[in-house]
C-alpha cells in the first residue's frame, strides 16, 4: 500500500464515521430543528468531509458537501427552516455521500445521475429561499441582529426619563421602548410616580419614565442609537452591567423583581456593586468548569485508538489459546504436587483471567453503533406508509460482542419492519381507537446476568391470537381440535413459513417471517420471545449471551467422555439412583416434588458399559419448561473456550462446538435446546415406527 | 392599514430612490418637490409621516416643519429630515422647529426603514 492509499483508506474510515455522525445529527435535528448544538455538529461533520474529500482525491464528495454546507449555512443563520422536505433531501444526500466514498460507485452513471439531481434539488431550495430572504430582511431590518452575532451577549441598564414635551414633535416614546426590546431579552419597569392627578393632567405631556434591563448582542452604540432622536430631550443613562447575559442568573432576576415591586429609584452604584459581586462568582464557576474541561480534554485525547477488527480477532484467538495452556499448566501442577511451580501457576491463572476479561471488553461494542440505522429505517418506512412513528432507544450503551452485534442487525431490522408495517396503525385509525396519532416503537436494552436483553415494544395493533389460530389451521400446522393457550398460539409465529400479513408489501417482504428471526438469534445462542395483546401492542424480547467465544460451562462426564453444558442454561442438579431412572415411567422423574421429563444421555449417545449406581440429572430450562438431562457425574465448573468443529460436523445440530481441556483431551459443548428438540422428534419417530 | 408618507425633496434622484424604497415596503407615497409644493397635500387628508430635505429652493425644510407644526391636523405627526453628518447645527435647528428625527445622507434602504420604524408603526 502506498502512503497515499494509506491516507485514503484512513480518510474513508474517518469519513464513514463522519457521515454516520452527520446522519445521526440530522435525525436528531428532525425533532429539535432549532438546536444550535446539533446544527454545529452537522457542520463539523460536513466540514471534515469537505476538507478531507478535496485533499484525498474525493472531489465529488467534497464538491457535494460544499453544496450541502450552503444549505445549512442558511439554516444556521436562521434564514432557512428545517422542514421535512429539507431533511429528506439531506438524508438522500447522506446516502449519496456514502456512495461517493465507495470505489465501486464513484463515477458510475447512476451515481452521477443521483448527484446531479440532488444538486439541483438543493439549488432550488436555495433559490426559493433567496426569494424569501428579501422579506426576511424587511422584517428584521431594524434590530439588525442576526442570529449569528447573538453569541456574545452583554447586559445593559437603561434609565430613560423623557422630557415632558417629547411628544410635541411627533415622538412616541413607546416606539423607542419597543425598539429597544426587539434587540434582545429585556425587562422594562415603568416609573409613574411623576404622573399628576387628573386636574393637572395634560394629555400632550409625557409623565412616565422607564428603567430597562436589556441583554443584547449589540454594543452600547446600538443601544444608544435607539434614542438618537430624543437624547437632547430626555434624561438618559446607559450602563453596561456585564459582558454576559445576566438574565441567565437567578439572583439577577430576583434583584430586578425587587426593583419592580419597589418604587424607589435604582441607585446605579448599588446596582453596579451587586453586579460586580455576581460576575465574580460566575467567573469562579466558569474557571472551574474550564479547568475540568481542560483535564477531561486531555484524557479524551488518548482514550481511543482505531484498531482493525482482524487484529482483535487474532488477539481473541491468542487469549483463547492462552486460557487452554494455562489450564494445562494448572493441571500439571496439581498432578505433580510441585510446590515451586504452584505459586507460578496460580499467578499465571490470575493474569490469564484478567487478560481474558480485558481482551473481551475490547471486542464489546455498544448497541448504539447500529441505532442510527434503525432510526433511519423506522423513519423512512413510516414516511413511505404515511404513518407517524416515534422511535426511542433506551440503554444503547449496553455492550455486546462485535460478532453478535453483526448478526443481530438483520433480525432486528426485520422486527422493526414488522412493527412499522403491521404493528403501528395509520394515524386516523389510531385516533379512532383512542390512541395518540403518533405510534411509538421503543428499543430497550439491559444486562441480565451473563445475558443482554433487548426488548422491542410497539403500541400498535398487536397480534390477534385467533388470526394465528385460523391461519395455522389453514396451513395444516395445527388441527381445528388443537387446544393451544395464548403463548402457544403466539409461538406458532416462529414456525417456518408462517406469516400473518394478509398482503405482501415491499416493507416486510414475502416469505421471511419470524422463523428467520428466531433462526438467526439461535445461531448466536440467543433466544427470542414474543408477547402481544391484540389492540395494545407487541413485545419482542431477545436474550443474548454477552460473548460467543468463551462460555461458562458445567463439565460433566458420561462414560469416558466429557461434555460441557452452558451454565446459563442450568437450573438445578440432582443426584438420583440409577434404578429410579431406569424404571421411570414415560421418562418422567419426580424431582423437588415436580414431574420432570428427562433424557437419558448415556442411552441417547449410545455409550456402552455399566451405568454408575448414583447418577446425576442436570435440569435445564427449555422453552419455559424444565427438562432433565441424565449424566454419570458432574466434574465441575469450567470456562470453555469454544472451538468450531470441523466442516464434516457442520450439519449436525446438537453440538455447538468443542473445547480443549487442561489435559489436552476434548469435551463437546452441548446445545441443550437443540438436543432436547432433536431427541423429542427422534423419540416421536421411534414411537411411530413401533 | 396602509400608511401614507409624504416625501419632499428637490432632487429627483433622491425622490425616486426614497419613493421606490418606500413603495416596495408597502407604503403609499406622496411626493412634493419643495416645501411649498408639499403644502398642497396637507389639506386635512391622511398623512402618517413626512420626510423632507432641508435645502430646497422654495420654502426650505425648516420652514416647512414650522408650518406643519402650526396645523391642527398635523401638529403631532412624525417628521424626519434628510441631512448629512456634518450639519450638526442644522440638526439642532430642525429639531427646535419640531422635527422628530433625521436620516443621514447617503443612506441605504435599511437605514431609511430603521429610521421610519423609530417614529411610526
């Protein structure tokens, strides 16, 4: 790789981040169209894209971003409103920007066409806007403070007592007060103690005076200019109180309230003293935050580096090997009773554990990394279907293994599609049903033990179990006599080929149903559960392991072979006499006063030889019920580093992998869900043959 | 309601630029070429603001202001005059005569509107 290519690939990575950030900020902007901080973020991202694009040979990207910047310049100035149309164009632009980064798309006919059409859309927005601008200028001509300048606010105190005869030459003092107020935030206190009684009252005279506080971006000249026509005919005092917006200070507001209720005159010296004190306090606070920021900034500078995921995979592999080697060392030390080796083996064990935990946390990434995609998906889909949907994500800081996140994207996409397409109703219908027009989809993620739970909730139409039932009967999945409870009916959705959508739409597509979701989640050792109340909404809960490569397991022995059962599946372990198991009726054994179905693994795995007198039954959770697995004996807890089986074993279902034990022998890792499924089908077939 | 502004100036170009600006702002504009000419509009009909030059051959701005202030119908209407920065003395004289404010020449449309906004809504 030449150095230029190197720079380019770095830029592409950065730019992808920037585009992602831009997209994210734009979506936020939709809900907060006037938030200056978000607009700043939009700018920052565009700025980097424009500058970098030009430097690293992405001229089209740079040029395109320049056009976008023009648009958002007007937004920042407050001249252009963030409308849905505007956002649609910019989001399309973001999509195009992604293509402009991609070597396969740059310069293709499609890209160029899209490029030109978006540029002309943007130009037409600016043109329409230019027409409006004259009017906008007319409206804001006098205060002459554009939003851009509104950064450095100062606060002024203005004492204005017009001469008695000021109205004689056509002056209306109220216009002046108005003009002053239009320059910023203000507080006006009128002074009416000079207003005489009715007998002496002359309607052509002005008896009122005003005390005003104004925070404005203008300088003192702008303030005194207001009074330029009358300065010879009035008492006018203008004092700059502070180089900040004092209306943000509570104690200042309080002080002005005092002035307002108190008819006595404002003594400028007292006021200045008060402000001086206030400024001092504020400065102290600012200094502190500035200090804190400075130190934070320093920390931030070194907290993150970019590492290719390949390197992380390599690291994880090495750590796995290390864990295995360490297990051998511990075993050897124990067997030889070598006292010199023992402390070394122990510290290696400790370090390996720390190393393993550390390496794992590196490969964990927060769910947040895929939220933008979902937000966009929900937005675009609901737009296309004329639905109003708010998408909220809670707990997106929850971290999961990178590989899990990657495989999670598709099933989640599908769940969201379902919610938008079939779940949330059209706004009018929702209103009819007494719901808010805007539907809501909430994604909630949280830790639960060694698992992460992701829950997607919508407040849409829900699923009618009777519809499922009818459909299942139509499809021959169940018979009309079958009695199924609510949960069992909902679980039918996971059966391959089942889909309740009456019409095929381009959103949810055809043929891909919840069964695919379930299969994908299962492939990453997760579980998916659905719950729904017709008319109220649907909950889909996904339970996932934190990581795939190392599992906490229970090492068990059957004859001469050892197996690992994932600890997360294990509920309880019972010691049971062999005779009790051998004579069990219908493969049921009573444990804890409960009849539990069990599988006798010694038999199922076709192991030869005599069974021990006392055997053990490991009770595992299976689809909400408890199922026993009878084994010879439990060896103990074991950290299993999962290794894939060779390709010859790819098609079997019951074993999720193998692990190397400390003594170099191999233990198979059982996938209990699949084992139970497999045996139950197997036994049914056997019975039918009989 | 549409506001009526009377512009008085002997310079055709100034009259044109001022009336163009004001008309495009939606004001109704009346034009007088000098003080005397302007008086013909002050017949009791509605006028909301007068903008007058000070130097005019027949009846100058100061005289016009004094005349207007004597009329019952217009004694309280705002009057702006056009002047240049250097003419401080003239400014004082005009103010004393009863002018409300002034517009400094040369001006850009925004300045003109800003001055009008100070005295009329």
